[in-house]
C-alpha cells in the first residue's frame, strides 16, 4: 500500500483473492488501463478512496478460439482486439468499431473489461460542479438543458445519458457473454444483461455488483463474417458516437437473408437492439425495398428531446448504409 495522488490509497493487487477482499469496501474501485477512471478521479467527478490496480493479478490478456467460441481475457486491450487477424476475419464488425474508438494510444491501454464499464459521457455528469442524478443527486439537469448528445430511447429513470461504448453494441450483436467473479462466487451473464438501464438503487449503466470483476468475454464464433460497424460523429477522430450501428447479416445461397442482427449505439442507456428491423430482413432479399423498410422500422418507438431529433435520421441512414 502507498499514497497515490488521485486517491487516499493505491493497492497493486497480486492476485484476485486479495483484490476481491479489498473491494468489499464501498469506497474502493478496480482499475486496469485507467483511461476512464483516472480522468474521473482527477476532475473530481468521482471520489473513490481506494484504487485497486488489477494489472498484476493474473487476469488474462489473450484472445483464443476454443471450438465454436472466442475466449478473450478481461485485460485484453482494444488494440489487441483490433490487431487480431483471426477475430477480424470471423467478426469483422469488431475491427470496424475499434478503429473508430479514440486514438491508437488510448486503444493500446484501454481494456475490453473497462470499455464495457465506462461511465456516461454526458457533459452534466462529467462536470464536478453539477449535482446530477447519476452522481447521487435528485434530478437530471440535462432534461431541461442541452440534450443534443443524449438518449432518444424512453426509460423510466431520470437519467437520459447514453451507453458510450461502441464495442458494447458489437458484442450484443454477436451474442457475447462475460464471466464475472467475486467473493460470492462466479457467474456468467450475456453482455446484453450486463449493460442495464440505471435504477434508483443502481445508478450506473451496468449491473455489476460491488466487489465483482469481469474475468473474460466469450463470443460465439462463425456467425458474423458479414458484419460491420458504422458510426456518425461530430468529427472524424477521438469522438463518441452521435449514433452508431452494429449490423450482421447471413445470406442463403439464393440471396435471401436467413439471419440478421442490428444494434444501435448512442441512442439509449444500453445498446438498442433493432429487433423489428432485423425481423423484417429475414426471408427477404437484401434489396432496396427490404432495406428501406428496415430503416423505417429502426426509428419506431424512439422519442427525441428538444435538441436530438436528428438522431432518428442518422439511425435510419446508418441502417440503410450498412445493409447497402
């Protein structure tokens, strides 16, 4: 143990057993790459007393194909994923998404586990002087403020921030799951269930309980060779999605769609599964009529706020572009 400039205590854990015991304290948090946690601490948005560095714990940093699935260690960096030729050949949307995430320097450090658990990018949340609901306040100042970058998917909580991870939408599209461990044991959950709309008892964008840690990510193999990720941004680099789309289509020999999955980023607190759009593709040829119908269905049920109605047009356009 030693003093650390951004927390009262810094612990470099040597194994998972010691690490999980330390984190029974609610004022502690894990970090690995630290690309989100460290800036939050430095800016005063979060005030975690104890930071537990997990890089030396033996958590895995590998990408291996095991039969019909990919096994990815939680410490695997985004750059590792981007550079892996076998993974890119099998699920092309992963590389397409990661090449649009921040800069290469950040991708060299950011881990797959941390990427899934990053905090909202809402400017109200990121301002240490603003008391927003996600940080324990009573209400969401964004609802009556600047909503340009916030959600269009209705939810029952005050927070209208969106899930910031591009990779999350690709993993939901691909049916990925995570292995989670804690002093209470080990469990496996789908990424679609790990990422969750916040509740009054859990003000975060994930369902991980305190003291739990992601150990690995599993992705079914062989199902998403024809896939992509498109992203609309304010500028071409180092920007979070205004709207993004992970899309995967499987075609039969006669050119009709036998399977499809479309998941949007930047529109809701969790990756937004476009189930009606995907269903409209199955059994149809991938022609202009089918694609047009799919794009129209993508925006059904969305409810824009004062400044973000443009997101509906962006989403419909990305659906059209990805399928075309």
